[in-house]
């Protein structure tokens, strides 16, 4: 596996602290609501057998899904050090023949997984911040009417500051989460001392006894148990930022013990004081520490929300550069950190969705009814993809691959099945959001294929065209003309229109193709590929990975095209197609209208490619799809 960071102890410790503030926010704030929903939401009797059974289910869920599947297996399936469902999809696509059913299957899984991720992204900030602020009710029940406005204010403020970047406050994330997990472990340990019998739940026999005693009801309770492992996919998705070794180290050495101690401490508290079921997390703390705990929990949930929002920006950028989504405005909020980006459209779409969730569901308990179904579906998709990695890339035999996949998939589908019953009570919301996003992604991908096909039908081959210009040269004018193209061997339509209307050709003509490689980053020495077509004619390919920052002027400044590029002497020509939906081949008419609308509202090439607006000429053309 490619290790992106040097393996010395000081670097590992620094990266582990950084990972603590970004990677573990979601799963680290789950103790706020998991035990409350298991016992309060399902009205489960607070007997010793039930508490031990639930604690055993939580512990072994953490071990099987998080520790074994994600940390030990999936984090070995890196794409040049990067993780996440789209990075995994890109890794696999290189080994699936073009046009094959396997490639179609992989793309469908990738689209669906990314869509479900955004559905989950809507709920995480809402349920996390609400659950933290609800602690105010423990000390002052009269504050109940202020819970929703306060949570909404915190979340709106979080989305507002995104445009300014989080580099400065991000330095506090690691230390704050270090205190958070330390307090989780300490409070849990103190409670366990009062009722050490809960440690027996480390044995899986108690989980089995729970299933045997409760039958179908135990299966439905899995829908609340899964709240303890939401955020597990973040460990894999954020691997590229910190490396696998620091994430594994901090998980096994600190985060996992702190979570287990806190859950077991809550279980001990419930056996000692059954009235604590209304909020076992906050009632685990001494009365004098309630308000400091509320402040710490609020900070932790804001950090968890920030990590999810940043993840949405990152996944969106990957989707755009892999051709799965239209260009969107991407702003960099840090001069030193490439990963610090802000996408306004995604930010405000998430803000509206989260606000609607908070206003519509009003409490973390109501939101828990919607939480889980998108997460567990993503778990199952990850299992299918990593199963393919085992067989295709790691060379595991079919028998071993099938056995491992079935074990993980059985657990995933059990959790998913338990969450299906939540659909009428709110689970429909993330599914509806995922369905809308999935439709947009597949429509954009298919629409681009149709556009390329239509353009290819009308395109002239580049080689004969250049030779004809040399035989019958037009008037040449000083300067450089860069014609962006999506097809390397065809004449850009903007070049044809320029010749037709202006009847001149610049002394240096560059046909520029931007190509996205199925790797996270393209090394600088492989960024450019230059081919001289004729005197004054060049074909340039600029390569970017799906995590690279796109900057065409910077790339061209390093191009050996006979002379240095002077932006004040260079003009970029773009062809903007006016798409006309029509009946016939292609897509359904309603999808063609959606695709045309997405194309019209996509960010302009000059913005996306960071080209100065005063150096751009756009030439329009109509195209029936």
C-alpha cells in the first residue's frame, strides 16, 4: 500500500491528533444519543440481561464493522493513499473492461454510494447538535422551547463561516476532541466502578442471549444499536488526509477504549439508576459538571458536523473531476492546504436541508428514526466493492472472497433491514435526498456521453484539418490561441467558428485537452504531454487526479511550447453548446430537460479552470440531444 507520510513517531503523533479532530467526530459523538434511543426509543426494560445484551451488541458492532472491516480491511484498499467510495470506485474501474457489465455495475454502486453519503450528511449535523443542546433540559426543563432555535442558530452559523475557511479554528479540533474522548473514558470508568458486572458484556454470549430472548424485537432494536457505528466510513474516506497508520493507532489506542468505557458506563448507570434512561449520557456526569459537559458536547458536535461538511465538499470535487457531476464553483480557503475548499452550492443546499430537518423533526429522538438507513446501505455498498478488490486486486480466491464478503454483508444487511422499518417515520428523507442526487448524477453522466456522441458525429479529424491549413494558410495574427477540447483527435468547434467568422489564425495555436486520471494526484513531471502537430500548432494534454487543484494558466506556464506563455498575449476560446432536448434516441425527455438545466447552471469554464475572464472568448452553438 502506498504510504503518503513518513513513518516517524513525531509525524505519526501529529497526524493522529489531527485525525482525532476530523475523522472521529461522527462516531465519537454517538454516545450522546445511542443508549437513550435503544432503551427509551424502544421502551426496553432495564433488566441486567437486557443491558448486558445491548452493551455486547454495541461492543461487537464496533469490533466487527469498524475495527475489522473498515480499519483492518478496507483501509488496505487505498488508491494512491486516498480512501472513500469514489476513490475505491476509481481504483476498480481501471481493472474492469470498458463497456462491460462489471464497469456498469461499479459505476452504479459508486453513484448510489455517493448519493447515500449526501443523504447521511444532511442528518449528521442536525442530530448531533440537537442531542448536545438537549442537555439543557436536564438542568432546566423550562429551557425546552429554546432547544430548537439554539441548535438552528449554531448550525446556521457553522454554514456561514464555511466561506471563510476553517484553517484557523481547525487547529483546535484535535485538542478539543482529545479532551472529549478523555472525558468520555473517565466518566465511563467511574460509573463502571459502581457496577463492574457490566464488563461481562464483552463476551458475545450476552448478545446471543438477547436475540434468543427477544426474537423479532431484538432485530428491530438493531436499528438503534447501529447509531453507535455511524461515522465508521469516515475512517476510510479521510485516510488520504492523515494516512492509515495514524488512524489505526488513534482508533485502537484511544478512541475505541474511550467509546467502550463510556457505553459500558452508561449501562452501569442504567442498572444503578433506571430514571437516567431519559438521558444517560448527561446523567453520567456529576451535577456540577452538567453545563461544562453541554459546552464540551456542543463543541464536539460542531466539529463532527464540520468534518461531514468538509467531506461533502471533497466528495463533490471528486465527482466533478471524475465526470459524474457538472462543474461547480470551487473556492480555496487556504493558501497552504489543498484540501481546504468551499463549494457554495453544496454548502447552502446542505444548510437548507439541515434546517428543514431540525425544524421538521424538532428533537434528536425523532431524527434517530430517520438516521441509519443511508449509513447501513453505504456499509453494504462498501462491502461489495471491497469484495471485488479482494478478488481482482489482491488475488484472493473466489471461495475466500465470497466467505469474507458474506460475513460482512450479513452484518450490514442485518442493520439495513432493521432500519427499513424507519422509512415511514423519517427514513424516507435521506432516501429521497439520495434518490434525487442519484438521478442527477446518472443523468449528467449519460447526458455527457450523448453530447460527446453528437459532437463526434459532426467533428472533423484534427490531422487532415491542420494539413489543409498549411496548404492554404489563413491570415496569421500575433499571439497565442488556446482552444479547449474534450476530444483530442477532433477539431474544436470554437476553432472552426473562429476561422469562419474572423478569418484569421493566431501565430501559435494550442489544442488543449484536460484529462482526469483515475488516481488522486498526478505527479508534476507527468502533468503535461506535448505534441507538435505542425509549425505553430501544438496539442497539449494536461492531466489531473480527482483530488488535484485545477489551474490551467499555472499548468501552461510550465509548457515547453516554443515560447513562454504570456497571459496578456493569450486568448482562450471555448465552445458553449446550447442543448436542445428532443424526442428520439438518448434519454427520456424529462431527463434531457434536467441535463440541459444542469449544463446551463454549471460554473463557467473560466471559473472552474481558473482562467482570467478577460482572456476568454466564448462561441455558441446549438446541439440537439
